[in-house]
C-alpha cells in the first residue's frame, strides 16, 4: 500500500522534480517506509511506499527497462502469485517478488486490458514512453482512491487531493455542486469532488492520456439476474449455493493473507467480522491479533459481543476505548484525511482504531466490510421492502409496528406517534416508479440539511445527474436495484472512503476486504433475492453458510449497525476552541456557505441539552466538517508555492536570485536566523499550529521542502494542534 502522484506536461518539457517531491511528501502517512521520484521526458512519477510484500525489493516507482515502462502503484494484487506463474510460462522473467512487477509484465503482455486479470485493490499509473501513453487504473469496487486535474496543459494526479493541491499551478476552491451531492448522498458522485476542477477517477475505470487526449473508460460492472426465481427453486438450491459461497469466501480470505508482515483483523462482534476472523483461523497456526472499538456510552458499545467471539475463537484481542471527548478532539484530523465533509461522526472511532493497530506494530488488517452491500444486510433494504408492502396494503395493522421493530436501536423512532409513522410510510405512485425508490427516504432526509445554506450557496443543481444505471436496471428485482445503488455509490463514496481507506491509511494501515473479492460480488449478484434476504431475515445465505463456523448467538443476534456518539460531543465539557470559531457568526459570514442565524439556533439547541433529531445531528456534523474543509484546504494549506511566496516577498534580500526548494536557507545565505523566526510566526499564524522548542531545528525549517514536509506532518498527526485553532 502506498501513496502515488504524477505530472505530465502535455505540451512537452520536463516536470519540476522538486514540485513533485513536495507533492509526494503530502502523502507521507500513506507510505512511511520509502520515497521515490523519477522524471522521464515530459512525465514525472512519485511514490511513498508502505512495504508489505517483498519489503526489500519493491522500491517504487519501478521500471521495466526492456519495454520502456514505469509504474507507481498503490494497493495489492492478491492473485499475483498465480499471475506471475502464468507469465513465467509465457517467457517473462522477474527480478523481484512483489506484485508491482507483475502489473508491469501484464501490461507488457496484454496492454490496457491487463486490468481484467487483476484480483485486488489498486490505483496505479503506468508511463509507456514508447507509445507516449499515460495509463491510470482504479480497482473494481473503488477501494483505493485516485484523483486528477488539468492546469494549463499539465495533467496532475494523486492518491489524495492534498497532494494535487501541493502543485503550485492548482487553485483551491470549494465546488458547491460537489457539496450539494454530499448533502444529498453523504458523498460526491465521481468524477465530481467538493473542489473545483479536481476530478475523481470512478471505480472500475481506467484513464488513458495519449496524444493530448484523455479517455476514461469503465472496464467492469456487476449486474443482477433479471430472471424471476420461485421460492421453491431458491430453497431447493440453497444448500449448494451456501457451499459455493463459503468456498469463494474462504479463498478470498486465503489470498488476502498474503503478506511479508503480520496481519491482524477487525472484530466488531457481528456476523461479518466474526466470519472473517473464523476463516483466518483456518489458515494460520498462531493466535490471530484482533482489534475493536469500545464506547464508554452503552448505547453504542458492542464490546460484550466482541468478547464472546474472542473467547470462542481464541484471538489475542485489543480494543480502543472511545468517548465523546475523543470524537470532538479528533474530528479535524479525520476531515484532513477524508477531504470532504462527513455527516456522521462514525469515521472518528475508526480513525482511532487504525492508530491503535499501527501502535501495536501492524500494517495490515482484514475486515468484514462489503457483506451488507452484496449479501443483503442493511436496514435500508428492509425498509424498502416494508414500504412497498405498506403501499400495497395501506391499512395493514402491522404498519407502525414494522418500523419500530426495524429500528429498535433508535429511541426517537420508538417514541414517535402513529401519525409520524403513517407519514413515513406514505408512498406516492411517483415514488414507486422511481429507480431510486429504496434510497429516497435517506436522500430526501439528507437534502433537508440544505435549509441551512446561505442564500448565495443555494442553486438549482441536480445532484442525481451523475448517477448512471445499467440498461437492464429496470428489469431487475426491486431488492437488486436497492443493492446496486448501495454497492455502486454509497460503498465506495463513503464506506470505503471516509470510513475506509482515508482513516486506515491516515496511520499507514492497509485494510483488506474478503467480501469484496470481485468473484464473490459477481456470484452474489446472481443469487435469488430470497436467498439474500428471506422475508426480513438479512444475509440469509451467509448465515446458512457459516452455521458451523461461528457461535449461534452471533448468527441469531439482531443486527446493530455501527454507530458513534453525534453532535453533543462538541459541546459541554467536550467543547473545543475550533468549534466555537468555525461556527461563529463572523466565520460563517466570511465563508458564505451556511446561514449564520440558522446555525446559531441549532448550536443553542445543542448547548441547552434539548432533544435532538437525526436531521439536526447530521446538520451539526455536516456544517462543522464543511467549515473544517474550507479552513484546512481553502484558507490554510501547507503548499510549497504559498511558503515560497512568503519567503521571496518578505525574507530574501535579492529577489532576483534563484534558489531551489531544497536549498538550505542558512548554508546558502538565503534567509538568516532572524528571518527564519519570522517565517515560523507566519506558519503558526496561517496554519493554526504551535511549534514546540524541539521542533525548531534545521531538519524542519531550513528549506522550502523541509518546511512543507514538516508542516504537513504536523497537520497530519497533531490533531490537538487542529483542535486548538482559535
């Protein structure tokens, strides 16, 4: 796992290696083990490596001299052993043991279609200098991120947007269209992002830049079987299908254990993670290290269930305890990594969990992510079934009871009067005909948060315009339609991003997801809907498949989704200066996104300790995290161009003198010691940081690039510094 960046001057000319070095430094958290930068003609590639396979031999960017190819790669190819053996039979010779080299040889053999043979999670760029082609690719499910932009004839890409922003040609502006999508779907829809001009390469897509033309092409999709299955046929085949499911899942787990460093696992105490932990135990002779989150608030805590599985499977378990104060303190650090607003605090405990994993000496964890999406586990699927049932039988006496039983863990639902529940289940003919029927309640609730927009931020953008549906979508079973929307958009846009890659790689930890093996996804899409959810029994086939693998209590336990304490974390004894500052009327008026009076009333309600609705919790977290995005990426950013401009304008005596971003201020006589003190005050002011005496060393402040790397690390790691911005 790594961080990657690259630059291609489409009009010719060598990219500035120092600029590219500054970009890749922004991704030090993704790859602390080594750094590499190469310039080849009009292309530069760089890599920050988290060494997991062939620790000594997998240095990047990697070159295939025989075929004039360079690659920078982020991810893992889990079937690289089998691919390598097949390539060797075709005459290929390898000099390393790493999966990176396998991709290069596959490209040599099959060109751009090589991605069809990969089973893994990846974002990579190959520079094919012989053909003058830059080729980028992202994995099928969107597990690993990849962004790009074009500025003045220069194509710039990176694993994270902050690396692109470190290029001096790139401006930093919020895009209200992207923000509108977050306040509808909880995430942006690729290629849209929340920053103007920055685009996200969609999952299962490749980008080719050749002869000045950019082409983005989707190379894979999963489609559901439109054939209707009778209940009798589905039940008759259930045993055989359960066996196939277990065989696929076991193999997906086996190949995801390939690593030259120790592998651990997340254990929530639920069906999915317990299944993965049990399967891992089949393939290892040593006790497995497992990790989990425990909450001080019993409403969210699942540690009792986790301990039951730990005792049953005999794992060596460690948990991180999370309280409201932890969430308030660490939200700025989380937003620095998500690079988009979040509407829930759920990413924060996961951020703390990955920090614990790294502190315990682990770089790799397997998790149960993806099972709910592909095997039918979410309450949103049940909710859609119930709403369709009630639409057909509007006077059913079971109507109100159904919703209360569906959400037993939500106190506000239990206390709602029958009139509220009746309104919730009111379904129009237009809604029933909508391809988005299953997700309309979620999206419409989220869209109500836009009532907090300032007048200048309100516009008529259609957030649905970028959603693409397969031609056969309308012929699918309604349950399959709901699953597709969840797996195609919410899974990569939020679960694998804000709750996945961004919070694990913040601490140099790689997550691996056996349920998201593409073979398993394709298999699940062909299952009869009845075997994915039998009436309202979620993940029916999975439960049948693991009947002899995990405790009966785990199998029968009513599903409880992962949740965390919400908006109240930011007030009372948990308050931080950054919350008061970013939600102040003055700051809100300056940023111009939210209406100050409406926000003030919302904040007052939280401070008064009054009952808070789901919508109000989402609004508070969404507004605060949006303000953090603006503060961290638009107002303040540790970019080389910004620091250099201050040095040239204020500290250099001879402004005509050239100096590089790597030149020593003191040795080259560029800035004297007094000037460096002035520079430190500038950095503290503009980036809201406080430097300790031990920070004030030449290693941190004696060149432009050293400053940018150090400030980036401070913003990255020192969450307390973010929290004290006044």
